[in-house]
């Protein structure tokens, strides 16, 4: 099964997002757990959740992906900022159990001058606090492009975080095509080589999802500006290779391109057409 979706607004609830996904040809989706540039979160509507779970089962959905707010920084030098990230992600973990067995993605953070080693340590500390043996949610570290003092700019940094996590079976990776391309991994000309490197360092069994985005910037630019599929420096041919690669075919794909619903529908149709 080819599971593909895009980022949808959670403002009208889970069932609405699922129906919106179906309307554009999707069978999964991503959503923010709360305001992406803030911290407010809607109350969980249990009736809505029950209807969503029934609807997605009937319509053959794959796992959905929740995304933490961009404003969180679990590796900040400021203890208050780290504490806020901890409290929000703890709350998100509790909320995710209303839709058990799904995925939760977050940016590993920025060390803001402390050095990547310290940032890695702080992010792992947060995960060791929030992860529980009984949880069904898999928490994903996102691959980053390497701008500023970001952590997760390479596979080694993600592996270093995972190695420090006690409940590491609850942790995986989400590979963002724009980010790894901008970060210096040549997925256009050497996809299999990049996957070999990922497998040798982290292990492909840790890879649970793909953010599929073209890039406005050239290879190894260490920027982070997503582009519509086929309109950036990655291109449709590379996306086709990704969705058809035997080691990636089973993974859900989530579009984060600069689109409205009609644009996402066109991209989903394009990728489906290129699925072999």
C-alpha cells in the first residue's frame, strides 16, 4: 500500500482532517498538535476521536504523523525554554494516546552556542523524561538542514541522541528530503549511497516516515525553504526514485510543500502516477 498525505489544519478536529485527506486522494496526513508558532492546544473531543478512528479504519489509512510546534527548543541553554519544551511534549504524549499507535515528530533543537555535544545531551535528557514504557506512540527525530546551531544536521548527531535514550525502542527518525539535500546528502544523484550511510550509522529500521519536499535552494546550502514538487533543486525524478526505492516503499510520505489543498491534490496525483 502506498500511504501518502500532506499537512492539514487540526482546527476542525480529527474526523474533518481525515475526510479532507480523502477528498484530495490521501490516505494519511500530518498535523500540528498545537499552534505551530505558539503553545495553545485544543481540548481533545473524544466523540470526534472515536469517529475518526472508525473512519480511518474503514478507509484504509496508514499511520498519521503529529508534529510538535516549531517554537520548542529542547536543547536550549535557557532552563525555562527547556522546561516549556518538556511540559508541552509531555502533554502531547498523553494526548497522542487518544489515537494510539501513531507517530510524533519534532525538531531536535538548537544548541545556541553550547556546542552540539551539549545540545545532544539535553535533547536526550528530555526524551528520557517524557518517554514511558506503556506508550504506543513512536517519537521521531527529524533530519535537519544544518542552519545555525541546529542539532540533527547529520546522521551521526541523530544517532548520538538515540544512543542516549533509555527507551530507544520508542524513538525513530523522519527523513526530510529538503533538509537532507540542503544538509549535503546527495539524494538526487546517489540515493542508494545515502541510504547505505543512514543504515550504517542509524539503521533503516529506525526510519518511520518521509517528509517529501522539494528545495528552493541548491545542494548543501544548509538552508530550509521548501518548494513544490518538481519546482526546486531536487526534482521529480529524484522523488520518483525515493517512492519506488525497495528500502523506502513501505514508509508513509507526508508533503510539506507550500500549497493549498488543490496543490496538494495535484502533487499526490503526480506521485501516485509515478509509483511503480
